[in-house]
């Protein structure tokens, strides 16, 4: 899909007048974030997070601290392969492949 940016440029020109960009309008208007925080009415911008957003933020922090790879599991599998005790279950592999194919088909 191609987006034609000529239309956006013409809108910015129409809004700003004589070839003025949207960025120049913002600078010229004097309504910067610092000005809005320092209003004489004493109002301030606030942000409040829902309980779910706070939980997601906590989970994100916990996940960031976890290693990407479970090195103990990798070591256990490696040693099992090396000593020949690693068992491959073809039925389980087939079931997982079928489940994956079904999930990919349903996602279409």
C-alpha cells in the first residue's frame, strides 16, 4: 500500500497559511509543554494507570530480569543427548506439529 504524502503537505500548508509547517505553528503559538505546566491557575497534568496496566508493568519488569535461555535445561538436554538417554517421542512431535499447523490455519 502506497501513501501519497503530497496530500499531507498540502493540508499542512493550508492550515499554516503561507508555506508554514505544522512544527512552525507549534513553535510560534507559544503553547509549549513547559508553558502549560506553569499556568497561573495551578493545574498540572497527571497520569493514572489502571490496575491492569500496573500489573503489566510489574510483569514486564520481572520478565526483563529473567534470562532468555534456561541454561540448566539446556545443560540437562545436552548431557542426555551425549550419554544417549535422550528419548524422542515421535507421537508427541507429530501432535505438536499438527497443533501448530491448526493454529496457523485458524489465524488466517
